[in-house]
C-alpha cells in the first residue's frame, strides 16, 4: 500500500508543460520592462518588430533578445502568450495610424470629462493594433462614477473602452521628470516594478526625518532609499542608537552622532566629548538603560559625588533657596527655609493644606438671634485646647496644626500625667 502511494503520480500539482519550443523577450513602447512570449520561429533577432497577443489584446512590440530554448530557461516552462507573426509594412502603418487616432480620442475624452465635471486626471490613451479596444489611463484621488462617460465615449469612438486608474507612483513613472539628485527619475529610467519603501530605511541610513527632503516627485518616499538599505544595515549592525547612554572607559556618555561613511562616532557628557571609531563604539562601550547623562551646567560645585562622572541622578532635585511671593507676603525669608529635601517636602505639603478661614465676629443682633449666650466663651476654650495640643516647630514663621482625634489626645494626656 505504501509503495503504491509513493509511485502514484502527483495529479494535484502537475509539472507545467511549455506549449512553445522557444521563448523571446518583447518590450512595448509604453512599458519600462520586457515580457516573455512563446514562439516556434527561430529567425527572430533583437530589434525585430513582432505582433503578439497580450491580456489587453493584439499589440506590436520590439524583440529585446533572440530566441532561447525553453529547456535552457526553467522559468519559461510555464505556458506563455504567443508571438503571432513578424510585423509587416501593413502592421507598422496601422500602428502609426493608431497613435494619431489615440491623440484624437484623448482630446474627445478630456472634453467629455470636463462636460460631466468628473474629478479625474486623464494621462494617456492607446489603441490596440486591430482597433478593437482603446485604453484610457487616469489618476484620481477617489473612486469616480464614469458610467455616463462610457456611454458617451462608446457612441463617439465605436469600440470597446477600458478606463484604468493608477496611483501616484505609476503616474510619476509615466510622466517622468528630474529628481533631487539632478538625474532622471529611477522609476522612469530603469526600474521595472515599485518596491515597498518605509521610513525605517531612512532611520537605518541615519538621515534626518524630513518628509520634504525624503519625498520624490510623486509625493512618496524616494525609491533610492531602497538601494543602500542592505549595506547600511550591515555596517550599523551591533551599534547603539543615536541618543543612547553608553559607558566608555568608566564614564557615562551619550551618543550624539554617527557617520558610517567616515567611520566616526561622537560621545558627549557634561564634562567633555570623545570622537571614536565605529569599531570602538561597537566593542568598547556598554549600553546603560535608565541612566540620564547630565548636561553642562554653570554651577559645578553642586555636582553629586556618589555617581559616575558625567551622570546626573534624576531622582534628586536641587532645593530652591529663594523665597516665593506667597512666602514674602507671610514674612518668610530665604534663610528661614530648610535646605534638606525631606523638610522642604513637608513644608510644601503644609502650605498646600487648606487653611481654615477666620470666623467673623457676629454682631450683637445676630448673636442674640442665631447664637447661644456662651458661644464666644466656648469657641475661645476650644482654640486654647487646640493650641495646647499643637506640635512645636523650630521655625517661628511656620505653624503646624494637628488633627488628632479626641481619643488619641486623651491617651497622650494620660501618658503625660503618669
């Protein structure tokens, strides 16, 4: 049973068989790449004009190479579209006439688009060799309802009409232009397909993330970012990122710049800077996370001594020795403020507490109508007891109030009497 299954032919994925003995590369005038077609003719040479059958219809192209046997090219074993014949004088005449007719059709289509008020930009028009179909290429930001346009064009051109929408990259490839480097756009000159370009490629090449400088004529990221991406990935492998904090020769530094072309890196801290090679940066430095490198400060005497040189401890903050406006209004001078971080925090919390508003003295009429006869004496006794239980502070300009419960106060009083 096992041997039968092993010898059974694979019918699910049969090996494709070529339907032609030779293969030839053909290029069209409006395309930047070549396509392969099958043929049984052996006398085709580069530069010969041939009539081929494509997915669009019958077209005229130019051979880019001679005939190649399918057995010598494994990629050509799949079924291919055929080369119908060599182009004769009649085919060349029809081709030239189609170019002039396509220009007239382009003008007709533009007029109809303007009459209908459609938001689409027409780019090109092309007739098939037998004039059975015309192809219009346009660019639009959104989908366009061109059903009425198809009706009008069909009644005037009397052939099959196809409208194809393309993107910004394809538009730039068709139109062409000069890039920032001063040369023709790569997509129009030699590129046959559009690659996927991401902003990470610019980061790998240590470029400034400026979209205006990194964008091409199409408004997208430039295709040339893809060319050197693999080389920069190899050269920057194992290096810390720009802005990372590293330890070098017992001191902490921050990586401020790297240049792959000159093999140079710059490290800085609050005291000095170092210029080293990328190999030294890769081998002799250790990345330290969670440590901030201090910047240059005017006051060098306040530098902490319990950390490494060039490192600022972000957990400790310098105390403020100047009195604020609210403290000046309460006659608190800068000398009376405590310099320790803990006592400053306590004073800050006490200042943020909501102070009780002073009670207004009631008028005789209001005291007779709304207050008890001995309410003033009761409030006076309560304030005296509160002052008696208040904790004592060394700062005469600061008053600390205690909000202990009566039970706690009674326990403390009992302990004091005993």
